[in-house]
C-alpha cells in the first residue's frame, strides 16, 4: 500500500497515532531535562482539509471530525485534551479546515530546552514543512531518507526523547525494513522511546514485525519493553481502504498502557464504522 499523509490526514489512524505521541510527550515533560523528537518520515507538517487530496478521501470526517464532537468521560477527555487543543489551535473558527501532522503536534509540546529533527525526502512536502517551521530554532528539517537518518541521528545529545517511524509503506519489503532499521537504531540507543507505525492488512506481516521488534528489545541490556496497540474501525477487507492501524511503542512510559486502555475504550463508538471499533493492547512475546 501507499499511505500518503495528505490523503489520510485526520483519519482514524492519525487520531490514534497522534494521541499516543501526545501522551508520550506529555510524560516526557514531567522531568525538566531536555528531550528530542526525531521524526523519520515527517511529511508536510500541516494539511488542508479543504484541498483535493483530503476531500477525495474524506477520512478526516470519520476521524478527527467525529472525535471533536464525541462525548467522553471527564477522565478520558483530560487525557486527549492536549491533542485536541493542538488541533483546535489550527482551526480558530467552528469549521474544521486544517490538520497538523506529527511535526506540528510535537512542536506544540516542546519546551524551550527541547529540540526536533525532522526528515523528509520528497521536495513538495519538505518545502511545506520548512515553510511551517521557518525561523524556528528548535526544529531542524533534514533532506535525508528517513531510513538512513534513523540510526545516524541516535543517540541525540539530550539522551531523552522519542523516535517516530511512520513510513508510507510504498515498497513490498517495508515491514522487514522497519524491523531492520529499528534494530540498527536501538542497538545505538536502547533507552529512547520508539514509536513504529504500521498498517494492519496482513496478520502474518504484523505478527512477524511485532515478534522481531520484541526480540530485539528483549535482547538489549537492560532489556526494553514493547507495547502493541491496534485499532480497527471495521473488518479489514483485502484490496479495500485501510480500516485497521497499529503501533509498536518500545520503552513506553509506565503510564501509557492504562491511559490508552481508557482512551481506546471510549473511542470505540465515535470512530467505529458500521458498529463499535475494536482494539488490541498487549505486550508481544519476545
């Protein structure tokens, strides 16, 4: 498949991914020491929901648009509020016209001492990303293949932070490459937090990915932990649009499992298509 950010901006997969990213960054803010965000496939930064690509797919209508209207418990709302507040900051009127990608979501949660490294190889999205972050001394946009940059940029000087790996899955071997490049980076920085995104279309491919990542993490000294998150808004049909998304979080904050259990339970109805969504939240065996 080819997961182009502009077509899927604000869809259910973005909602899940960006809630997880936000919860991790909020956790990192609890300590005064600086942290770094490394985004290997950053995209354009900001997406026009009135543009051709977003309106053709319409995915934001069953993703962020539904969440903004959803009734959540006070406890769940408090957990997703930092994410929703960032989205609203790009939509000052009642109309939903723009959606921030992971670089701008992360940027909103940086403190003065924190930094970002953003990799984007495609000229068009890279220019848009640079324009969005122009003269920002805390963010660096790098014209480099994210797969090459991944092991090259770790460990960061800050020694704390999160690496988001969110490729387009354009090549048939992308799952294998994701596991291999993660392993190369993790060997150099075993204490960082890694977030690996993947589409759930082949159960065999996703299980192999989870097994390999869990194996690499367990072999480290000290061993790393892995949290698997999968969210399905409808049964996945071969050859049809993506309805199931997954994330592997290596070295997750100790609070993340319980936070996501509460959040995902309350997102089942608003994000479900044709019935409540289903989710999986577990620890893969090494």
